[in-house]
C-alpha cells in the first residue's frame, strides 16, 4: 500500500503549480486529498492525542491534586459517552451556556484548583491549552457516531443561538468579511479547501459535525475554539478571547443548525 504521507507530499507539490489549470484539475486533486483523508481515517492521528487526554482525565494534578473523573459535562459526574454531542448546553451550577472547553475549565478550577487564566492566556497548543486540546480529543472521540442534540428550547440557549446568528452575519475587519462571506453559499472553496454552507443543515453537519479535527497540513489537533479563533484571524479582525460569549454563541448557532446530524469526531481536515 502506498505511504499516505508520501502521497500527500506529491499532492501538495502538484497543488503548487496547478492553480491555472482550471476546475477539472482541481476536482481531481480534491479527489486525491479525500483519498488521503480516508487512508488516515483507519489510523486517525487524533487517537494519539485522545490517549494523552484520557491520561490527563485520570491524572491527579493542580493545587487540589485531583482528577477530572467527577467532572459533569451535562450527563452526570464522570459521564463522557455522548456528552460533547449535546454541547454547548446550559449548566445550572454556573448559570451559563458553556461549550466543551469552557466547561472543562470550570471542572479544572472547581475540582483541581487550576485557574482558568492558565488556559485562556496560554498560546495555542502550548501549556494548558495543549492539555485542553488533548482532553477535548479524548471526550469528542466518545461522541463519534452520536447525533448532535442541543436544546434550543432552553431560554439561555435560544438567546445564545440568536446572538450566534448575528455574529455569523456580522461584517468586520479591513476586508469587510463575515463568517457568511466564506460559509454562506454552496460550492465555495478557498484554494483546495471546500467551504461548507453553514446556513444549511447539511453544511452545518459537514462543518460542526466534524470538528474538533486533526489538520493534515500542519500535523496539529485543533479544538473548536482554536478553529473559530483562526476564522477571525483570517478575517484580519480582532481575535476573540478564548471561551468568550461570541465563541459560545457561534457554536450554539452552528450546533443548532446541525441538530440531528451524525457526529464524526475527531475529523480530518486539510
């Protein structure tokens, strides 16, 4: 069997010179990249990150020298099976709508005594953010194959959904871009990256339902907070604070659009 890494290198080399060759060549190259993703799927590199996350989940650490095994992600203390498929969700103990990452920060603070600022202020994939990514990989793996199920009947969730919709269409930055600029039409693509139409159920499943994900191009596992932050960076506008309301609102909006669809996490992206 051909080495997938070698195959990717060949594909990227062709990509570098193929821009003028038109849509037909691009489609063939996209087929090749999809084949590469399928080859990786049987041994998704995210599995290694998830294994690290499982160790962290059970590891005693922080000022309180405790594990996260009593963390309540919405289905009861310690229950992770299917939990992330039902997030973001409203939590009575915090009085907030939280996504997986902000909920984990709550658990890290209450159970382990780890200050959320250690996560928020860390660089991406460094320090506590690297540990967060591993925990996320572990937990979302346990929702693979489940259906997205977020409760939009909850008033706090409905408020966040409406805020997320406004944020999705809000134009900002020097290029006057919004999320909808890239993800508001069918069949769009940037270079070789297909852009799902996140306004639709099918597009939301293709997007929300396959993140967090392993990124082939840089060999990194990205959480949804990381993905959203990078979207703002690409708009050349102010990047949101990690775990801020706008990131939660966008997540609720996307999850709401994807409701009922099948989760395939961790995904594999370009």
